[in-house]
């Protein structure tokens, strides 16, 4: 019986999930921080890995929120965006800007806020899961149990 190329199969799954060429996926790539895999995308990916290889991800699931965020808009995102909209609206109102320029100002403020949130937001606080980590779990048959604190 021929041996499986587990590493290659996992890389293919990652590349397919993210719509990337296989050659662009590196073992050191972090699923959330580098590849943008979060929420339902991450859940679907790990379900696919489990179905294909039978890997047990129980220990990863127990600490999921340390590695990945929820799907959709988080409360923190709302807390960041609402003040940006209110401030932009207040500036536009006090400046007496026409509707078009008010909308431009709001979009620019939202874009700047989202960029800052993306750059310095909670993603950097998450414990990264790399492609190499997934391959190691597939080879071991299970996600490793985290060390006791």
C-alpha cells in the first residue's frame, strides 16, 4: 500500500479553502493572521480535515476562542465603529457639509477605523495555528492537549 502524502494533502486543503495556489501556502503560515481564516471558514476547514483524515480536534475545540474569533461582527467591532460613525456625523453636521461630502467623510472615517482595528485589533492577541500545526495534528491523529497552566 502506498503511503499518503499527508503534508501535501493538508496544504492542498488550505490552498483550496483560501483560494490560493498550492505553492503560496507555507508551513509557517498562520491560519488566522496570515491567511484570514476565521469564524465559519475555520470551522469548515477543520471539519474537512477531520472528515478526510479522522483527526480528533477535541483539544482545539476546547480552546477555540484562543485561536479564532466568531463569525460576523463582534461586540468590540461595534464598539469601535459606532463612535467613528457618530464622530463623522457630528463633524459633517457642524461643518454644514452637503450630503455627498458627509458620506465621503463617513466612509473615510470608517475605512481608517477598520484599518486601525485590523492592524492593531484582537487578531494579534490570538494564539496562532499554523499550517505546520495542522499537519502535525493530522500525522499524530489528534490535536495536542495544551500544557496545564
